[in-house]
């Protein structure tokens, strides 16, 4: 089974740490348009990842810092101003029932707790001590570099995967699809299906690379020319269509 969970793991960890949670505690991932929710009891929350406006009962609140709100407050996490995905952590973590030991949902195989929809009520664990860590720092994702390890099927191509590509609109939690100079195959035979790992760069018949993300399939039949380094993968979560990606073999 794939990893699933937060695509921007660095931002998710920071959000949890800002409210005193453990790194792996469950939180919300909001894509582009943001989210709105009402709280039952008083709690502390933090929003990281894609920069966005945050409102509490209609008043501006801090992005990238711990914010404590009273019972009954309405929290609005606005649309992302840059990047794609915002992360909302609440002190105590979201305590939905785990599936196979995980509180994340695989959106390709639909394994895990149900996807959060309008009207969903989410239980929250006991509040933690707030550490008072420094605030998050917004960044731009217009052009990023992804370093990758070459192989295992790079020898199936006569050209090397290197240079700048553009993110396409059909990217999602399964994979980041790129458009640029197509890779040319050096052999025409078919590859039997092989295992797919997180960060694998697969090249379909059109020669355009695809970086597999957290909800990736477990096998695939197109050749994999490399694997993105784990420390760079979180950048893929914040790339919009039209953003540029420079691929560097390492």
C-alpha cells in the first residue's frame, strides 16, 4: 500500500509542532480553495503550507502561528495565495478511527477514514502544551528544483532527464505531471509491471515525466528513470499548473 498522508510533510510537521502535537498526529489538508469549520470547545490551531488568509469569527488571525479560539468560533482558511495545499493542525490532533493503523486516506484506492466533506464532525484529542515555536515563513513555488537519483530504467532512453519542465493541470495527489522536452526511448519492447515507490519518476509513451506522490499506485508498466530525493518531495505538494520544475540528477 502507498504511504498516503500529507503531501507537504514539512508543513504538516510544522503545523503539528506549533500546537504541541507529535509529528504524526492527524490534521487537515486543504487544497487551493481553503476550508471553513466551527469548533465545539475552545482550542488552539495553526495553519501552515500554502500562504492564505485566516479568519476567526470574521477577524484576521495569524497564518503560521498558534492561535487560540473560544468555544463556538468559526475558522475560515482562505484560498491559497501561492502554492496549493494548506495544513490545519489542532492541539490534541484529529482523532478519527484509524484504518490499518493510519488516519490518512488513500484517494486512489479509497482506503482509510472517509474523505472530509461538508458537515463532517471531527473528534479532537486532549489539548497539549503549546511550545511557542517560531512562526512559519511563506515561500514562493513559481520555480523549484527537484533532485533525483538516477535509475533503475534510465538505460531505456537515449536522452537524459534534465532541465526545466512545466506542471500540468492534471496533477493531483497521485502524481505530479510535467510537460517539456520529451524523453526518447532507445528500445521498443514492453516492460513487465514493476513495483512503484514514492517519488518514482515514470515516463509514459508520450515521453513526458510523471512524479508519483503519496497516493501512487503500487505497480506500473512504464519505465522509471529515477526517484526524487525524499527531502525535495514536499515541494511537489505546492506546485500549481504552469509552475516550473528543474530536474537535476544526483
